[in-house]
C-alpha cells in the first residue's frame, strides 16, 4: 500500500512554496501532448501536461512494454529565461507506478520516484511545437540492479517533443 512519507510531504511543500515566475499566460498553450524518450518511465512514454497556474504544470503519462504498464505523474515548476519568455528552466518531481497486467486484479504494483531539471521550449500561439531536454534521476525504494553501486539512485535523462493546444 502506498504511504505519503515525510520526505514526499517535504518535497511537495518545497515545490509549492517556490516563488512564482510571472509571464504572459495567454501567449502559451495550456495543454501539451508529447512523447518522451527515456525520462520518468525508463524507456518511452506518451504524456499530457497542463498548465494549472503561472509557472506550475501537472503531468500524466502512460507507457507499456512487454509485461509491464507504467503510469507517470508529476509536477513541474518553470523559471523563465531569455528575452522571448518562451524558454524555461524546469524543476520537477513525480512518481512512476509500474504494474504487471496479471497483478492488476491482485493490486500489486511498484512505485519509484523521479526528479528532473532541464531546459524546455514552450508551445506558443505562433509556434505550437514543444520540446525539452532534462536530467531525470530515478529514485527507487529497493536497490535497482541497473543502478550499479548507487542502488537506489539511477542517473537518467529524457528528451521530449510534442504539440501544444
């Protein structure tokens, strides 16, 4: 069963208390659909992201590979850089739920967290193309063999390309 630990509460509080960066929200598309290689779901994922407030985006994604389904959720904080106002430093975190199809009836699943920091070009009214490049370390509750000597921490990355609407 999933428990909302003290660390998770602290991370959520820090993300919510960060000062908001002001930008003209009307210039940007509020919704983005994108594909991501590597990233939070380990290999690839299809995601939808919505801007819920100035500088705050919420993400939901899904991925599948043989024998596993990944559900990705996350929160991103955007810091404006450059003169155009459509380029950002992204700081975020979230949880990926890994499920095996036969275990859906039983209700067993595995969770791992992720953090991300990266550069993104937001979709605007003039250019609906969205893209981003992020460093996305994966955080595991049990030692993960691919993480090598670090066990609980796997340095990772993500590249995304999508369309804003």
